[in-house]
């Protein structure tokens, strides 16, 4: 668990007068299981993926945030950022860039070389979003507009329905 990230995150939210609350819960794997453990809807979940975008002279790390019930289309993400391809970062790179294990990454970038991107769908369905806050056992339920105002992500439509 990254208490450093949790503390950094709550300090930021407090300083920006964000409307949020902390939820303690059991560790769960998939988005559906995490939503159940939190007592929230899966549509409220904000899934954060650390990706590489490459091609056309671009080599960039991206923190791509999308609704938990949707699937990331990495080729669309790459094209929207001017690259030709995108892939998920390794667990080691995720730790280096976020100080979190995969699955515990909040939708905020605290690393200067990690560009923050969010799918607009994140703001179109629910008034509050929920996400792991540096820990697999601790989440934050945050007003969606406060998230948008504080994090200021670049908006790129890159998610698609998860038909699985």
C-alpha cells in the first residue's frame, strides 16, 4: 500500500476543497468485484492504466483513465496523441511512475513524465467517481466535477463498450 500517494492525494483534495470520502474495503480483483466490495456501482469506477505511446517520433508515458465498465482502445488512444501504437506499461514501470501496484493507481498523475488523459465518458454517467487511492484496500469516492477541476486531464475518447 502506498500511504505516500494516499496522503499526497488527500492533501491535494483537501487543499482544493473537494467533495470526497474515503472507503475502506477488502481487496478485490476485477472492477465488478471492487465495486461490490466498495458498495458502489461499477459505472462510478475510474480505472487508471499506465501506457506507452510510441511512433511518429513520440515516446510518451500516459495515465489513461476511463470508466471501469468500459474497455480501453489503445490504438485509438495512440492515434489521438499523435502516435502509432500504445501498450500497457510493465509492473516495474507502473511502480516507478505511480509508486503504486497495478490496480491501486489513482486517476491523478504526480509524476512529471506521466501525461494524464481521461475519457469524457467518465463525466457523462455519474456525479461521483470512485477509485483506488494508492492501495487495494482503500478507495476515494470523489465528486466527478471536482476531479475534472483539480486533475485537469486532457480529454480523449478512447474507451469502448466492454462486451465480454
